[in-house]
């Protein structure tokens, strides 16, 4: 602690360590010291400041990952006392994977899934030109199996952003259910879908899983090298 810190109230100290923790130009050991100070403080504002490190990235990827591992460990050490701060942070953060993992470790996988769905519902009403958060949520969801994911992903298959639509399709692909097959077929019969990358990904899944089409006549404008043969997709040429 610096000499003048004794004249600061708790709020000012938290702001000071928050600034240093998220300062790319600060020394590594100074950022680490601030991380430990915030964790030792342990109040909700201090934990929010600690969690904010997840939204900052260093150019040195290994160093960045090491620091984020430290933050994750410090928050996890707080146990259930950190739940409120983690949940609050997830509503305002840009990068969701580590906070969701933390919530899963603290409260269980089901709690993390519930929050992910809540956040995806909130994102429906957000600026369509800021797609990163919903895309990251869908990418996280694609690594898990849960039947509720089909409804969330199906909605985002018509999103304005191609990256979001692709991530939504990956959620449906990972679920591999009849409901997800139907949702992926809707992607292929959507006349407004103009992403060849997305169409090829979906068709390759249909081919590899030998899935059939309910309405093959509704599929139009396929990328080169693909066709509908009977009620299935096929590679041609």
C-alpha cells in the first residue's frame, strides 16, 4: 500500500486498483498486486473490478492467459460470495466465456446455462450492429448439450450478422436432435440466407449424418458443387 492510500476511502482504493489492473502499460507485478488487493477486499464492487480484467486483452497471449487464470482462481476462491458479482458482470461484460465458466464452477452447470439463455434473450433487443456478445454466447453454448438451446439458436439463425447465424447453426449442429435438424433445414430454405459458408456447413452435416429433407423442393440457390437429390443433399461434380 502506498503512503497516500491511508487517506483514501474504500471506493477510491477500488478505483485505483481497477485502473491499474486494466492498464496494459502497467508492470505485470503491479497488475497482479492489484488483483490480489481486490480479491482480499472481497466486496461486490471490488469483485466487479477484478472481473473486468476478463474484458481486456494483452498483446502477449500467454501472459494474458496467465493473468486471467489468476483472476479466475481468485474469484473462485471467494466461493458463493462471488455469485452476485459474477452474475452482475455477465450482464455488462463483452467477453462471456470465463465468467460463465466461473458461474458454472460456483453454482453448477445448470445455473450457467440458465444465465446464458437469459443473456441471449436480452441480446434480442440490443443493437444489431454490435453482434459480438451474442456470438460469444452462442459459441459457448455450442460446446454444451441442452435441449433448450434449439429454441435460442433457431431465433438467431435469421440474425443480421452472418457470424451470429453461423454460431447459431453450430449450436444446432452440436445438439443433433430432430428439432435441430428441422431448424437447420429452415436455414436452407430461407430465401434471404446468402452465406455460402453457412450453407456449405449445414449441407455437409446433412450429408454426413444422412439426414433427409422434409421440403426438398423449397431448397434453392445452392453453392457450386452441391445439389438436392431426392430428399437429400449431395456433393456433385
